C-alpha cells in the first residue's frame, strides 16, 4: 500500500495533478510557483497559496508573532516574483488556539500589514477557525505582463545557471526577515530574458531539480562558485532551503552581455547539460559527484 511517506510531497503533487482537468483559460496549472490564468490582452493573472504551520514551518521561541505573520505573506510574494509578476491581492485564513492573546493576533497582523504595504498588496478577506496550533494560509493574486512570464520549463542545454544573494544558514539567520525578490526578478527579466526561473524555498539542489525535471535537462553546479552565506557551509547552501533567493537560467548569449557591461548582483553557479547527466557537483579539484535530492520535503 502506497503512503504519503513513501511517495513524498512531490509524488503527492504529481498524483493530484493527474486527477485534475483544466479548461483553456488555464495557461499553466499545477507544477510551477504559481498558476497562470488568461486575463487581459497583455497580462496574465497569477495565483499562488502557501501555509505556515506551527511546529513544521516555525516555533514560537524562534520568532516574534510579527515575524511569523510577515513570513506567511512573504513566501507567497516570493512565488509571484519567481513567475516574473507583481503581487496584488491576498486572502488570509488563520487557524488559532483559543487561548492565544488578542495582542498576539494583532502582532501577526502587524507583520502582514507592514509587508503588504511595502509591496502594494491589498488584504481583501479570509477566514478564521479554531485550531490547536497556529496555522496561517495565504492565497495571493498577482499579475504578469505576458512578455515577462517565466516558467520553470524553459531551460535549455548550454544555458548558464545563476542565483541572487547568498545561500545557506537561512533557517537560523534570515528565514523570517528575507525580502521577496520582486524588484530583482523584474530587473533580471528586463536585462537578461531568463529561460527559466524559480525561488529557492526547499534548497538549491531541490529547486534546481524542479527546473531540470520541468525542462527535461540535467545540470552541473560549480561548488566553488556557490555564494555561501558567512557562517554557513556549502552543504547548507546546497540543501538547507528557506533562502528565498532566485534561481534562474539564461542563454550563453545573454550571459556574455551581462559579463561585458552589467554589474547586476547575481552569481553564475553552473551550467545546464543533457538530461542523461542528471544533477552533479564539480568541486575545486574538478571531481564530479552526483547531487542527491534531499532538500526539505513534507511527509518524509
């Protein structure tokens, strides 16, 4: 008998996706950072949702209530950024213990409201229920110009792989305070026309695997080139997750233009290769080793 523990989060998503049919208004359904829906002549709607559950995504001793509320919205804004879009409207549902104080609720909402204001997001509704632990579920609507839409499925053999910022150590250092890379995504799309784009939530290797699977390619990471956060290890940078930086690919031609004239703060960390080669790491001694898919996964 198959269980969720055996098939894991991604296996469950694939299982559900096989049972769903969408009409032609859905440009991209299950399988990317957000769903893409027909909207206007020059724009698509973007729909995304994420949950934060106490004991799984956070512990009260690790963060303030304001930081918990902020992160609930921030992870969704990051998904919209990873599609090349702009966040617009949010619906927020909260499961709350009976004994939680109104002050704590106010702090959660303060964290949400400050970030919503900073990114121009309107909070337009939601739901509340009683629960044993804090659960925050955000449904976010964004929009993207059709020419800016960037999916996971466009990477091609020969493309170079890039990331923004630094990676690793985020679960202890910045998971509650990261800034969603909306501005950076817009700049990357305007300058480089990336072939694929995703945000790093479950770990560099895990999310690169998603690009590889969607694009039907393999990938090589240059270990010495990975921008590791001070105090973190390369292993953390590869597998830990919660970085919410952007991971993207661009053609060699676009990369040449970048290296000739642009000072945009991104780092080249690897190259897209044939699918047969899978995912691999090249270390400083030019030794090649396979990368195992072991980022954060629910149900495992």
